[in-house]
C-alpha cells in the first residue's frame, strides 16, 4: 500500500515538473518570436520610441488571441478575434502608440477594445487606461484577459465609444481603433488642451488615413500619417 502511494506521489511530481518544463519552453518560444517582431517589424520599420519598443517587447500578444492562433500572434498582420473583428497588426499598434507621444502620468481613452492588446500596450506606458467596446462578448473577454494578465490600471466599458467616457474625462490622449468617417464631437470635448487623438479617418468600408489631431486653443491641428485598413466603427457613427 505504502509502495503504491509512493509511486503515485513520484508519478504526480514527475507530471507536474514535465508540465512546467513544457510551459517554460512555450513561453521561451513566444519571447523569441516577440524579440524578432520588435527587431524586424517594429524597429525595422522605423519605430524609435524606446518606451514603445520596450513595452511591446514585453506584452504577451499571444495571450490576447485564441489558442489556435497563438503560433501566428507575432507575425506582422491582423488576426481574427471573433465576431468579424480583428486585433491590429503589431506595426500599426506601434505606429499609433508612438504618435500619441505618451507620458507616464497620462490618462488615455481607447475606443474599440477588441482583444484588449492595444489597451495592454497603453497600460504598460501610462498611469490610467479607459477602453470602450461595443460588442458585449468581446468586452467581457478582453476584460478577463487583462485581469488574468495582471493589468490593474485598465477599465473596460461595454458601450458605444462615440460618446466617450464623461466620468473620467478629460483625457491626455484618445485612440480610436476602428474606422471613422468623422471625429465624434464628444471625443474632441473630452480631450485636454494639447491632448492628442489618433484615428483611422475616411471611408469605413475601404481604406482610411491614419490621422493625428492635436487640440490647440480648442481647435484640432491635423496631420496625416499613413494609409491603413480598419474594421468600421459602428453604432452612432453610422447614423
Ligand atoms: N484595439 C483592438 C482592435 C480593435 S478592432 C485590439 O487591440 O485588439 C475594432 C474594435 O472596435 C472591434 O472590437 C469593434 O467591435 C469595436 N467597435 C466598433 N465600433 C465601436 C464603437 N462605436 N464603440 C466601441 N467599440 C467599437
């Protein structure tokens, strides 16, 4: 009896060790893929902000996609996240984040939580992140992923981002990660003076121009960065 018990304990201990080794090996593979992503697709394509490079080199992008897509999580293209929506490609996440010229103490609003990946990148840089998602399932899943990954400075809300988040306004920066054909007036109001807003602006069906707007004396100064293709912003934007 004692012998059986001993064997069982050994077997169990061996099993735990084996599982731990397998999972360390997987984490290692992801870390290596993440390093390659930073060198080739982020730094390699002109992103220079050391904070963006460091944070994107640390956020486990594979944890924000379905298990079946994890091996492709670090490739430079968008991936499906369910409900016809996508997690943006790493380079575009980097480009938008860098353009916002964030500072540590900033409070940032994101419209279009999706997987929660962009919110996690922001949360690694600034003090407070507020993110709104119009699809309930995605909002719930992103919130869970962010909590599981230990992000304590992100608040997720299920709702239409068109109206912003009055309760926590004004924001130092606003990032819209769905295609818009105009900038929602509430978001302009909820942006601080000298605050930055980035949005894929143009047709919601084809391509858009990544547009950076800075609020100066209540007016937006606009700069066009690069053509992009995002899924459309729905809800009030379409009315
Ligand atoms: N930033 C996300 C990707 C965004 S995909 C990430 O890192 O994974 C665009 C998201 O915007 C989708 O999840 C879509 O449901 C959401 N969306 C579309 N219209 C919206 C609206 N009016 N308010 C809030 N979210 C919206």
